[in-house]
C-alpha cells in the first residue's frame, strides 16, 4: 500500500481513539494537511478496497481490514521510536519525525527483529502502547488526563499524547517525562489550569497541556 493510504487509515484510527473521536473527512484532511476534496476522494477509494466504511457527511469508520493495517503501521512507528530513543537518546519530537518516515519502509520481518532486540516492549518512549505482531494492544489503559487528576495526589506520567516540537521541548525542560512522578497541588477548575509539583519545581499548566498529559495513580 502507498504511504498516503497508510497515513490515511492511521489518522482515522488515532482520531477515533482520542476523546473527540471526530473522523469526518474534513477533520482527517486537517490532520494530514490535505484538502477536504482530496480526503473525500481517498475515503471513497479506500471504501472500494474495503478498508473503511464511507457515507456522505458521516464519520469514517475503519473495517477490520483497515484497522489491522493501521495497527501494523503504528506498531512499526512506535518500535522505531523505542529503538531510536534507546540507541541515540534523541528527543521525543525527533524520534517521532524519523519514525514517520521509517514506518512505511519497514517489513514485518524487520519490525519483529526490532521488537526482539528491544525485548518486546509494550510502550514507546511517549507512553503509547505498541501493538503486537498480530495487531493487538494487550495492555490495559488505566490512565487519566492530568486535567482530571485529584488535588493532593501523586501520579506517574503514563503518556504524552502530542507530536508538537515546542510541547516536547517544554516537557524536557521541566522533567515532564514518561514514568516520572508528579503531585497535583491545585486544580483551578474555573480557569482550566492545573498546578503541579514535579521534582523541586512548581508549574502551572493550562488545559492545552493537561488534556494531552496522561497519568496513573502512583
């Protein structure tokens, strides 16, 4: 399959897994940086290939075949992120950017070799689950967004759901890393802000950040 097709089904899968669950062609177009017309044309093309279900003005839904393709691409992407992070200690933004290129050039055989080399990891350095070779995510998600966390409780950072360079630079500068611990000292509900204590630093984060930082009770 082409890079464009793999990126399209991956975008639908990832959007469907987010809270907003908006998989209409216009939203997928925005995510991929293409026109609405191009997204609609692609949706019709993939519907003919039985990779998704298309109905005018409705959200796009992947078929079982489409979901398997998306998870296979995501598996390769996240394995590359784990390998690049381990071998070169690259930034979270850089490993994501490189994995975007490498995922499409990786055979199933190479993906399995990378997985074996890494000890079959279940999560990538962002905390995202890595599907297994059968396209299954075997881990249980118990995390909540930082915006939902309770005051006075200590949590472990379980996932950083972004691909934005500035976000990762901010996180790196403030010890906001996968598996680091933090304490929620105050939730400013009306202003949609959260004050946290991480290491020796007190930081106030707005909702743009707290909705993409996920934590588990420590």
